[in-house]
C-alpha cells in the first residue's frame, strides 16, 4: 500500500448517454498490489467507469493512463492485451462450450495452424488448480455447472492471462460463504503477487474484509478516495447515499414490522408435500393474505425451485396445491398468473428483462399478456401506468422510452417489480429481488415489500441474505439439500436459530 | 442530421434511391410513369408489380424472423397454392367463370393457412428448430405441388384468375393493390393490437416472455400462419401472371429474396425489433436490382454476382461497425446492438 506509481490512472473521465450523464469528470487510481473497492449506489457510474477502462465504451472526455502510457482502448481485447482483465457481474461465457474452452476462448495455444487441444487442457487445469478449483472437470460443459461455479470459471478465465489489473464486478453475488472465502484467498494471493484488483460489491462486509482502498461514486461524480481503515462503515454508507439520516430511518422503519396472527383465516395459498422429481420435495407452506413467507437456505438448497413450482414455471409431480381453498394444478405460468400469482426471477437478464424493448413495454408486458394480443392496453393507459410506477418506485432515468438494457441493475429490478405490481397480484413471489443492488435501492424495495403486505398482498420472499429474510418475514420456510425441512413462525427467531436448522444433520 | 444518419431506414432508402438514379442514368425515361389505356405504365410500376410477390412473402417473413424464427418453406407454399388453384380451375366443369376462379383462390388460401399452421405446429408444439421445421416443407412442399399437378405445367385460361397477377384496377396493377392491402393490414394488426410488441418480446427473450405470462405458442402459430397466408397469395400472383402452375419453378428461391429483404430492411435475424417499412424498402431494392441488371445490359451469367455485390454494399452501409471503419466516431453502444448488425 505504499504510494507508488499507479498502474491505472484515470483523470477527468466523462461519458454521456442519450439523456444521461453517466460519468462526470471522475478521477480514479489503481495501485499495484492492492485491492481497491469501487463503491456507489445503482446508477452511480461504477459499471460505466469499468467499461470505460476496459474499452467497452469510448470516453467523451478525460485521459486513461495505464502503466505510464496514455491509452484509449478501442475494444475490450485491446484492454486485455494491455493487461486488464475483467469478470462481469453477469456471467458472460458460452454456456454450450466446455470449461476449458471457455477459459482459453480466443487465446487457445496453437500448433501448425490448429488448436493444440492437449495444451488447452493442460493450461485450463493449471489455472483451475491455482484457484483450488481442481475438482472442476475442464472437459465438462459449462452450463452443467451452477451459476457459482460458472462465476469461478469466469474468474479463472480472467486470471489465465498474465493480468496486471483484475476487475471483479460483483463477483460474489452468486457465491455462498465458502465460495466467497475461496475467492478472497485467491484475490489475496494475486494481490501479494502485485496484481492490482478492482473490486465492486454491494456486500459491505466483504468490502471491509478484502479491500485496502476505496473510491466512492455518486450520480456519476467522484465523492472521494479513502483508505479502508480510515472510513468506518456508517461514514461510507452516508457518502454513498448522501443522506445519512434518511437512510437510517428507512432501515429502522423496515425493521419494525409486526406479525399479525392469521391462523384462523382461509390461507390464500397452501402447498402440501409439493415437489418435483430432481428439483425439490416436501414443500409444505401456507401463505395468508398480507403475510410474508421467507424462504431461507443455502445456495442450491431449492429456494428458486420452490418458487418455480408455486408459479407453475415447472410442473409439480408430487403433493397438492390449493389456492383460495380450492385444489389447483398449475401447468404454466399463465395459469398461475390468472389466479393472481406473480413471480420475479432472480435471473434478471435471462428470465426477466426484454432488453431491446423500452421501459414502458417492459412494464406493461404482464398486463398485456393477461389481456391477450388482441386487446391492446391503450397507449394513454400505458403512459399513465409507466409514469405512475416510475415515480412511485423512483426508477431512473425516468424516461419511459429508454431501452431497459441501458438501465442499471437496481432500476431494472424496480421495473420488473412494477411489471407485476401493475397486474395487482394477490401473491408476489420475489426471488432475490435485492441481489446485486445497492443499499439505497435495497431499502426502498424492502420498504415496498412491507407496505404491500400491509395492504393485504401475500409475499413469498427469497434472499441469500438471512438478515433480510428475518427482518421481513412472518414465517420462514427453511430448505436444505432440495428439501423443505422446517417452517417456523418468525417471532424472535435469530440467525443462529436458522443456521442451526440448516446445519442440522436430521431433517 | 446525425439523428437522420443513425435512423435505421436511412441507408436502405438511400441505396434504393441511388439504384433508381443509376437506372435513370442509363435510360432517360426510366423514372417516368405514363398513362396508357387508362392504366399506369412505366419501369417504376413494373418494379412494384413484379416485386409484389416478394413484398408479400417478405412481410410474413418479417414477423416470423422477429419472433426468432425463419420460414424457408414460403417458395414451396407459393408453388402449392398456384398448383391447387390452377388444378381446381383446370379440372372444373366451368373453367372460365368468376365463381370457379374464386373457389380456386379460396382453396389456395386455405392451403396456405393449413401449411402455415403445420409449420407453427412443428415449431411451437413439437419444438423443432424453425430452420429445420420449415426445411421439411421447403423440400416436401415442391413434391406435394408436383403430385397435385401430376408433374405437369397446368395452363388455365380464366380472365378473373389472370386479373390477380396481370389485371388493373383504378389504373393500378391489382397485384400492387393486394400487396399494399396486405402491408396495411399487417401494419394495423401488429401496431394497433399488441401483437407486434408481443412478437418482439418473444423474439428478444422467450424465457422471460413465458414467465411474464405470455402465450408464446399462440404468437408463434400466428406468425407462421400469417407467413403461410402471404406465401399462398404470392403464389396465386405468380401463377396468375403466367396463367399456369409450374410446380418446379414457381417461387423458386423466393425465400432467399424475402429473407434478404428483411435483413436489408434492418430487422435482425436474431429476432426482436422489426420494421415492416424497412422490409418493404428491402424488397423494392431487390426487385430494382433485377430490373437494373436488364437496364445496364449485364450479361445473364454475371447477374447473380452483380446482385450479390450490391447486397453486400447495402449490408455494409447498414453495419455501424463498417461505418466506424469508414471513419465515423464510435458512440458508446452496448454489445448487444453491435451483435445485431453483425448478424
């Protein structure tokens, strides 16, 4: 952490998009042999800054100096050639290729004009070994692995080249605690070798655990650069959101949820022993109107699978489901939606967004799908709804005609939430609605969930952050190894209690 | 000005205008349209009339491609439509009456709808990849048409039938009017209802569309049936124009022209956002090219190469990456939109 020459020095970087100034005169330095955390809310400009550094976006103004040389990368490949490797938030690999092909894609060792497959295998194995990922078969197809493993493969790919700078954009959002530790040990090894690591994460504990220095952005502007030990957590949060007291008040408010007793009423949804071969089993849950059911469990424990069964995205082949007291079989999402059930997937990019359509079209999609193609939602109604929900959920930029793929992750998430809220569902299933988004948006979404429940909507809430599940839920269903093992009312339940159930050996 | 340059229709329209001007250079009366016997005549009218089948088929193709599919069977469907209608008229006891012609047309249209539904079934219910599913009918369809006509070229002489491809109404060729009507109906149907947006949604992200409650199956059926309908009407035009059904050659390679028209019109083969107007311009470019070949007196053996050259130039003009190479400054574009033009 000595003040040597920065390996990357960005000065006065500005980038404008149609209608938005994404970055406005931002300075950023990255030193060799340290982990530098880049922090800020959604839309603060973190991703844009990274894309400017890696040659994805051309900068409108400012200079980028890498290892003493002025650079303006025209392509990501040029940035890579200069020693800057990146792992993006969403896994950007080819799911239909093998692990080894993905790791060496575009940099395959060659022999006599062809690819030297034996060397491909050897180098893939080497780099996996370095990351203590020797258990991954380099020949296996990437899509046969969980998102967590795919993420680690993406990191292996980034480290395969002799990178001087490694950029990790939300690398931990899909990883469980063990995998995070594994990643951190790799990060530390690389740091000690003199690699400069740019680390973006919304998990502040992780930032404090692994980073040496941090830079905070807000609304496309630089707030400041700090040494991690010098900036306590509360100070950091207030610099990120810029309004310390408000945010704290919001957190407090979200925390003070009451859990009314509704055991006497007919539940909105009741599942008994619901399951699907190879997916999840023994799901027995009850959700009353106005109740929040939390699903807790480790990554891969069957949380998402449970949600998909309740929504008809996968068809159950065991157990019973009743909605509003009547037995039902959900064959398709459509049949679930017709009964007032909505589902927001954890996988925004693949299962939520229609990237090339506008915010308005995305907002209106579920409502329109319910009406069928013939009865179009009138344009004026579309505009009214879009404007109302953009205001209500504070979606930015507030232009309903922007393409949704140009929005930041948190704002995309809000659009997807609004897509369902417009249909006025009775049960809202939210799979990781706060994953990969910043504290401000997270609090907003948590508050929104509480108030929806207070208005009588039932919610099934899934989150990898146990703390969040405990704060919001009335009931907590705990899953373990693709099986539901407990359903406990949330009065005074602590994280340790849930951990004990998850860790317990008997079902 | 820069907004105009970025508009996705600018380059195709420019290409079309340049092609027309090129023709004018070689034939001074090229752009003139005159009235003769109460009908409009001229090269421009010829382009529209000869291009009508391609325009129709390209319309249907646009929606299929927007939904992430492709329909290779349109040429075969056109041949079948011509075959069944001509065969009906030929073998009917009263082969010259309007009634017979109308029945023949109705049979052909129904055949088109059924064949479109078959494609839609293979793609949406069975889940076969569109290119394979429609390849089945592309090859089998010509066989079917030959079975219908017994391998012969069936000539008919029915004035009402002939009017579809060669007749005039209010001074304009009827085939142009039909194509224009189909264009209008398709435009209204997709943009006045939600069909257009839903087709795009399915084309851009089928998984997310399903989870949003969209019935992708119905959408898929609809686009293939519409494509079958367009192909059948185009087949009627083609056979009516020559008053015969030629199962081997009617609509041969027209699927390629249609796909090309869609791509030139700025609709990505990867599905998603589409432009019917773009397709119209694309189809006109292709038809104008054919005319240009004759105007310039290019030897027939070089025709295909010449067409290919022009198409490549148009595609290059449309690709933002190629324009960058020509020296324009790169804007921050997302990776996805770059892929779109690269396809």
